[in-house]
C-alpha cells in the first residue's frame, strides 16, 4: 500500500486515487475533501467504516449513510441523530447487525419491524427496545430463541410465565 502524502491532502484527484485503494485514508484528507460528497462516497464504497471520517454535514447525507450502514450496520454510530431516526436506513443496518438498536432513536426502538429485525440476530438487544415491545410476545419469542439470556429484559411478568416462552427457555440451548 502506498503511503499517503499529507502534502496532497487537499488534492482531490490524489485523494480519490488513494481512497479507491483504502477508504479509511479519508482520515488524512483535508477537511474540505472530507466534506466533498464524491470523495466521501468513494471512500464509503471502498470501506463503509470510513464514514467515521466524513464531515458532520455528510454524516447527515442519506445516500452516503445508507451506503455505509446497509453494509456494516454498526457504522450507524457515526450517522447524524436525524439519520439514526430514519427508518429505512436503520432497518437496512438492523437486518445485518441487531446491536445497532442501541444507536437508534426512541421511535425506531418502538417500531415492531425494526426491533424484530434486531432481536432476530441479537437477542440481548431486547434491552434497548421500548417497554411496549419488551411486552410483545412475538418480539420476546424471537429474542429468546436467539439468546435465552434475553429473558432478563422481558417487561411483563405474565409473559415470562407464558407457555411458549417457558418452552423455549426450558429447551436445551442449540449450538
């Protein structure tokens, strides 16, 4: 891998060439180029994690954030607060990384489809679902099927005693 020439950090052509090889080199680009939509999109396409180095303005750009989050869910932590409340973006990430429910807005944490996607691949994330959804049988069943330890976050005593819930909790853990 070529060394990044910091003297070229504000040279768009140079930076584009470098980030096409390694998107994380966006970290060394000038602030002007970290705020350039074309440059940042190229970096994110090459490596979704490079969203970290985008300007604050571009962390609020739906196309760029979607490109990142839909491929590496946890990069939602770099998205603007506004986009962490964007249902389409968050759903794209939750389907591959339930853990990102932690970064989601209150509205997303109370969205049944979003929470179901999250707990299906990360049962313990039930902890960050809304109280209403921690009492939803379908959500709870999906969470404890994925990880029995999610039982700690069931918000309803009645649901904890439910026959279907108990059947999952008392069955041998699948490996």
